C-alpha cells in the first residue's frame, strides 16, 4: 500500500552540536558522523518509493534538521506550527518555501501566538490526530489545531504527557492498527483499541520507528524492537541515528512525510 509520495528533509548544520538536549543520552553529536547518517537516512526513504526534497543546512538553528516540528502535513492541508522551544522560533518561517511547492496558499494554515505546537507531538492515525500536551505544545496550540483540522473534516484529541519530550518520543503508529508503545503510553487509555507492541525500557528510544509504504524504518542497535516489527510482518530497514539521539532526535523528527 502506497500512502506517502513525498518527503522533505533538511541537512544537519554544524551547530547541531549545540542542539537542545535533555541529557538522556550522553555526549555531543559528531557533525561529520551526523552528515553520513543523514545521507543514509535519505537513501532509506528513497527505497520506500518516495521523492525526497533536500533543504540545505541552516546554521542559525541548531535543531533545524528536525523538520517534523515546524510543520505538520496532512492529506488535505499543511499546517505551519509555532515551536515552543525559544531557540527554534523562526524555523517555521524557513520551512514555508518548501511546503509551498506542494500546497497552494489556501491549503496552508498557521498556528499563531500564544499557541505553540511542535509536529513531534502530533501522531496521525488516518484522519484522526493524537496531540501531546507537552512543554513544547500548549493548550491554545491544540485548540487552534483542532479548529484547523475540523475545517478539513479531520479530528483531534489531546494526550497529556507526563514524562517524555514529545508524544512520538514514546509512541508511534505503524498502520494496520499496530502501535509501538513505551513508558507512560503502555497504560494510557487513549490507545486501548490498538494492537500495542510494548517496547522494553532499555530500548525505549526505538519506539520512534517510521512506517513508510509498508516498510518500517528502525533505528540501529535495538534488536528486540527490530524483531517485534518483523514479527508483525513488516519489511524493515535499519538506520543509525546515534548522533541525533544525543540531542533528543529520532527517525520521525528528521522528515516531513506525505
């Protein structure tokens, strides 16, 4: 089944070494390694049958390779978000040009102050969107998103986060009613109806896998998660994201998929 045709990514900048980190994973990213890993990530995406638009690195924003946060792309519209992290404000303006190549102005919506929203807090399940209320995404941002989605016949529900940075840090939908869950998401009633595959604590980082047209891309170094995904019947590709992990970034953060 083909659902995605296009992907937007942005190359990492040298300032990535100063990206936001909660300190869960030690060390600063090695820039040269991050460049190699990003190239491998792009190749993995291409193998899944999508066209990849590559944006140049932007040294003004250390976290700008995480393009999932400043925009949210749905089947019916694109939404330019309003990042909640101070150092990321402005990234949303730099993604608009790329989004405009795929959406007309009347199909591009905006989250406005005082609302904040980051795409890492938004998980799409068909035409329904689960949105994490986090340190980066506030109540007003969720209200605006709900209003925008309703305009296009889509729905939204809030998930309060207690432990993780972003919603998709700990939960990801793999289509076919399958969901990878870790930590606080294992017992959240919001996701009772799904086939939940519980990720062990020592591999929690790998809850952030991405489904791409029937193939699931899995971060390297997490054998339990890799086997669990393969046992669900998916083809898999493995990509090393060790340098992005050091600044709290995962596979989904690095691309806009639509």
